[in-house]
C-alpha cells in the first residue's frame, strides 16, 4: 500500500486510488487485510499457479522503462515512506 500511496503522490494526474475518501479507505482496508492474512497464515495470495498472468505482470512491472526510470532506490524510498509508516503505526 505504501508504494501505491507513493505513486499517487508522485503522479497525481494518474492516481491509483479512488478520489472518494470512503472508497480509498476501503481499498486500504482490503490491501491491509490481504497482507495480514499472508503474514498470519504464511499463505501467499498471489500464487503463480492460481494467477499466472497476474504474477507475471507483478514480477515484470519493475522492468517497464517508465517505472524503472522513476522508481527511487531503496534508500530514498525508506526516507520517503518512513513518515507514512510511523503515522500508520501510531494509529494502532
């Protein structure tokens, strides 16, 4: 979810999240739900056997030139995303 929020902030004209705040909250809920389920049950939701094309897309998206050229390195990502993570953890 952090990556989606990062993309929304960088490319405001191509938002991945809905404009409506309620719809955004629902999207965040479902992303967190899937993440929690994967962690809790050690089950991978995005399995290549069940969703081969989606898994392939997810694996290869980083090689798309516009994504590759505009994706910050790990250090920049951590600096950018740290305040979001701290804010989310403070809400718990």
